[in-house]
């Protein structure tokens, strides 16, 4: 009898011990994540509205050297200060393209314009009451073009901060060409764009689905989660330090997260929307005061080009007869058939990372090369990954999206890899090409978040080039979009894209990398702007990429 009681007591102790262990194990996620974020993560709240629940973001901490670089980068994209616009917004003091004008300045030294000259245009801005503007900050796109010969080149704008601007153009071809000046945004609209993603992601919400057994729940995710009593799951990447959080679902572990997706917010009509009215205050052509065209003559032997302003950078390239010629990189060769493309890519491994604008390049190659087979991996079209192979020519091409944050249909979290981690897994070498473009999905996030992402990618690029210096690394810059509505302009229009484009170029400047200048290639082309540039532009981009891979001897 005593033996039976002792056995029963021993069994009871074992049962209680196991029960306690299971309880602690089951609840460890809750105990761990209700304190998220923990040091060294820094909670940063916006100063514009201290009592608001709208300004909240968690950024990866930076070293003192990185802080100095971040400040330099922020200064480099600082926009001229403009007088604040009180609500309700009135257009009386707003820049009005229809009342403004531009004039072509005479050629320095006189005489006819010659190929290679630098032409200058003076832009004078007026408000809706017809009064001259007295401050700068307007955002323009300018180009010189000739549709007959499918020629185009982007101009460079200089803000004189007094309501006048200079637009400077290189004259690369002869003949008659038109000057086009477009007011994308008046200066009064820029502060609203700055605030839109200044403190938190705007316009898009991100979610994840959690699933285990019979339970399925969805919660909001971001690096900028509104503070609540609900515990958070911390998905910080241990290698890169990239942050990401989700509200922890009830009765499910943080490990039960299976996918990521986004939902566009339905924005209410805002009082400042009048500043983003297409054709009135946004994307409006400015008329010329006098001729809007210039006739350029060929430069004869011994003739000198007009004096140029060396402080103004020249264009990256130009179109002539529909073909892009680079002025700042490798000579662009023409790969006009499948044989030429395949010969360049023979025995190459090409890894592509980024958004859908990079995926366009893989799609172009797969259409052009019938022997480059894209394998069906039963994945999501938007996120990939994709693998393409031409076995006979030993061509291997991959594509993978750049990971969080990405605006996407529900996609497995297992397929959302950070670019830096992918680069760390590449052996590299003279047969390896890496292509990436990271910008479009960051336009709704604070610029500091984008800077940190590029810092982690740059570190991985440095590591890759250190172990395999012959690796060819090609970076795709941002491009223009079609933004006809207030919401599209704020969500990711040309101004926030330009800011990120400048950051991207600056951070990789001077490194052993190559740029495809998608910005100027879309500014200079006559086709309508689109987040996904049309085929003729993509064809020219591929020619640039292949010219980097297979340069002229």
C-alpha cells in the first residue's frame, strides 16, 4: 500500500513539473515580446505634434560615424524653406504655371548654337494673382527633345531662391529641338509631401497572417506601430539589424506568422488636395516667353563650344533615333537580337534583387531569349523568387524581391529575404553579375528608414567586392511615375522618388559599382511616364546593363 501511494505521489510530482514546464514554454513569447522594443532599439516620436498618436517609428541605432553620414545625406536633399500654408489652403500665393514663363538666354559669345554647347533657360514664377514669386522651392522636370528623330535629353535645374530658376541643357544633336518645362509641384505643396512620410509610413498598411492548427489571425505590422497595450512580436534580422514588428495575435505564438501583405488606405479628401490637382497645380507645362525651340548647327573644325558652367553637372546621357547614349559611363552597345544577348550572358550567373521595376528586366530577357526558361516554382508573381536557365549556353538568372517593406499580395514570409543577406550568400567572381534596385516601396516610409536599409546593403556590397573583386554590381536608380491624383503623388510620386534617388546615388558614389540612370532615361524619353517604363525604355536599359557586363574592348 505504501509503495502504491509513493508511486502515485511520484507520478503527481512529475505531472505537475511537466505542466509547469509546458505553461512556461507556451507563454515565453508573451513574456518576451510584451516589452518590445528593448534597448538598443530607439523609439523616435515626431516633434510636430507631441500629443498625437500618429508619429511613431523605431529605427536601428547608428554608430557616431553613421550619424554623421546620415546628417550629411539629409542636408544634401534639404529642400528650400517656403512660407507655411495655413489651412484652409488658398491658391492665391501658390505658384501658377499658366502665369509663369521661361525664356531662352542668348548664346554666350553670340552666334549660332552648336552641337556640344550648353544652353540656359531662365524660368520666372508667378502666383495665381499674377504676382512674381519671391522664394524658391518649386519642383520642375525639364527636357530638350525632337520627336522627329526621337531625341531627348534631361536638363538640370538651379534654384536661385528668389522665384527664378535656371534650366541648363547640353545640345548633343543638330537640328531644331523643343524645350519643355513642367511644374511637377509648386513650392507650397512640398511641405505636405515632407510630412506625409516624415514620421511614419503613410497610405499603406502592412499585415501578417498567423496560423496554427484551427486558429488563424491577422495583425498589423511595421517599424512604426501605434503604441498600444497589445504585445508585439519582434522580427529584427540578426545579421543586418533590420527592424520589423507585428502585433502579437491572441493565443498564437510569434512563430506562427506565415505571410505578409499590404492594404492601401482609402484616403479621405484632404484640405490640401487642391495643391495636387493634376493640370492645375500639379504636372503643368510652363509657356515660353518667346521661342520655345532652338536650332543647333554642327560644330565645324576649329570652332569652340560656348562657355559652360562647370558647377552644373552634365546629363547622364541622351536619346537619338530612339537609342540611349551614355555620357557618364561605358559606351552603350546595341544588343538587337537574341544571339547578341545570349553571347554576352554566356557562362554568366546574374542575380537580380529589388521591386517590380527590376523584375521587368528578367521578364524582358525571358521574352527575348526563347532558350532562357523561367522555371515554375509555384510562387507568387509579385514576390518570386524566379529562376531562369539556358542550359546550352550556361546562363543562370535569378530574381528575388528586396524583402520588407514591400507592397504586395499575401506572400510567404519565408520568401521575403533582405538584399544584404542574399549578397552575403554569393560567392562572386568574374562570371557573377549582381543587379539591384531598391527605392519604390520606401517612398511612404521616413527617409531615415531608407538610409539604414541602404547602409546595410552597402556593407554587404563591400564584403562581396572584398572577397570577389571581379563581381560586376549594377544599381538601378529610381524613375518617374504617372501620378495624376493627390493620393498617388503623396504615396510615391516623383518628388519622394527623387529624394530617395539622390540618397541612393550618393551612398554608392565612388564605389566599384555601375549605375543605370533610370531617372534621366525616363525624363528624356517622349513616352508617358510610368512606374513600369514601357518596352522601348526597358530595351535601352538592358543595352546599358549588357554594356557593363560585356564592355567594348
